[in-house]
C-alpha cells in the first residue's frame, strides 16, 4: 500500500512497561504515518516521562493511572492495554465503553467469566477487542497454517506441541519473576501457555471437545533446597554448584540484558545491588513461587483428532517444537525450520524461515500492523485474534487448569463454558 493512502490512527498506551514500550509502541516510531500515541498512563515516573519524551506526548496527556486517563473523554481511536494480567479486565471494559478499539495483552484475564464479559462488551460497543496472541502473526506459524490449509498433509489426526521454557527462563520469570505466583498473576497454563492453547485451537480449526491435564511444581520448592543454600544466591555456600545461580545468569554476557527487569541501568554495581535487594537474587528453592514447572495437557477435538501439549521448564533451549501428523503426510517445525514429509511421493521438503527483527519471531510488529488494518476496516466479523477466538482458546486453558487441580479429570468444554456462562464461581474461588 502507498504510504499516503493509509489513515493514521491515534492511540493511548496504558502501562508503559516491557511489552507496551518494548514490543508494540516502537511501531509508531517506525511507521509514524500509521500510528501516533497521544496519551500515556503509567504510575512509574521514569517510564512515563521517558515514553512522553520519545513519543512527544504533552504533559497534560500523561497520567499516573489508567483510571485517570479513562475518566477523560475518548482521546484516541485505540487503547493499547499492557498492564499486568490482573489489571486487564477493568481498563478494557472502561476503554470499550468509552468507544476505544482495544489491543489487549494476553492473557485476557485470570478469571474466565471476565474473559466472556470483555468479549461481550466489545460486541455491545461495536468495537474491536483483539488479544496479543502474537504467534499467529509470525512467518513461522503462518507458514504452518498455510501448509495445512493447502492440504499438504491431509486431515490432521494428531498434534504434539512442546513448549520448552528453558531452565534459565523458568527461573527468571516463573520462579523469581513477575509470573511466579498464580495468586498475583495467572497459572502457568495461562501466563505462558495460553499462546500454545491458542495455536492449537487455530491450527485445528474445530472445537475442542474435552481436555485433561497433569503437572506440578515438582522442583522449585524448599524440599529441594541444597544443604548450605541461603535465602539469596549472594550468601549461598553452594552457589557455584547450582544451575540456577542468579549471579551467574545476570552477570554473564549472555543474560545481562534480562537484568533490565530489576535495574534500568545495566552496570555491574546496579546488578549486584538488584541481586541483594530484589526477588531476582532469591534462591530458586526459597521464593514465593507456586506455579507449575511442568505440565501436560491432552485434548480431543470434534473430528476425533487429538493433541498433546507439554510445557516444561527443564530444557536447555527456549523454543517451541511441533509435530503435526496428517492422513497424507507429516509436518515438523522448530524455531525456524519446517519440514514436510509426503506419504505418497516420499518427498521431504524443508522450509527455512528467515530470522525476524521484531520480537516473538516477528509477531510483535505483525500484530500491531494487522490490528491497525482491522480497525481501519472494522466490521463485527471475527478477526485473526479478536476476543471470540481468544475466548475459545482461553477456555481450553482454564479447563486444563481445573483438570490439573482435580487430579487429571476429563473436562468437557461445552459443559464447562455453559457453567461459566451461568455464573460459576471464578477459578480462584474453587
Ligand atoms: N504477548 C506476549 O507474548 C507477552 C509476553 C510477555 C508478557 N505478556 C503480558 O503483557 C502484560 C504486561 O507485561 P510486562 O512484562 O510488560 O509487565 P511490566 O510490569 O513491564 O509492565 C506493566 C506496566 O503497567 C504499569 N501499571 C501498573 N499499574 C498501572 C495503572 N494503574 N495504570 C497504568 N499502568 C499501570 C506498570 O508500572 C508497568 O510499567 C502481562 O499481562 C503479561 O502477561 C505478553
């Protein structure tokens, strides 16, 4: 499309944190004729001022919280909501009621009823609510989807999807970091794996009928704390023998950048102070974490096709691997290679996906571009990651969590959704 044929849309940013700024806002700097931020809500003064400077937002359009911003009359076409998991529902409802189109970070909410309510609010207000299932916008996953749609492996009989979290990443985000406790954020199946449930739902293109799940917090707990270990790695006598040593992560070249989650300036001095003072320096066996470190989910779909998903923190690499078994062939994919096997011709075809510059394999920029187009051409039709699609896959995640907590019991999705709609207690209260 010609640059001058595109309508510029305006946006407000709610939550100028890692995702809001690091993943999405950059699009407005790269494509200023497509998107302009006109206001920001962020309680952290440094973040708020930095964002205002870089995006030229006047002081009277900078707010300390979403409540203040959304108390104003509508300021822009779009609200980009990138607060933490438990702060999605209220600003989303308010923004939709103020007639913003909303791009909301995943998970929609840790409460299934709130997800359903947000979807309804978007419909009632005739506005687009899209959820940041960024994987659907990556060349890797889009290529897989296209190959399936072309019938290259026939009908899907079964899918095996592995989410290899990575031993250092699970320690960083899900033992010490922001998503370590389901009481303050979400269970792992939502915070990390709602993307996986979503990809499976999208690739299968048919309703999931039932799920069951097993998993636990097997390793990162006090029972496994080695003798001689301490509350913090800096005081630990056995730190050098521990694969999860925080100083080894954050002071090494490879992972220093992750220290940005606890210090804005990445000097050695600041990192060491962070290791003394923040949760990122705590012993992985003595943190306040409660989310699982491994979980499997079994699923059956309407055609009888099945899927098996496995999330595990005890892997060397951080990656997703998929194997899709069809009636005429097989597809295997890892981070950047897709291999097709044709049963008729015995041919093996390898497709290499070029490295992407934006985060999540190109999905972070891809979703913003697509969302802007969807807003420009808004109709009440479902879009690639609009709330209706997301609710379907979130329900699979919620049902899996209920199953896991109830010893692997099989959960029928239709009845599960019906109960929720009838006003069942939210998960946390069960
Ligand atoms: N799509 C993905 O692949 C993906 C990846 C990582 C995280 N996430 C999700 O993105 C969301 C944000 O994660 P993050 O890593 O950016 O967290 P973050 O903590 O870096 O950012 C959240 C921001 O919200 C701000 N905030 C807090 N209270 C506020 C209020 N009252 N009004 C306005 N802003 C407020 C915080 O100060 C912070 O700057 C989470 O829900 C997370 O699960 C999605």
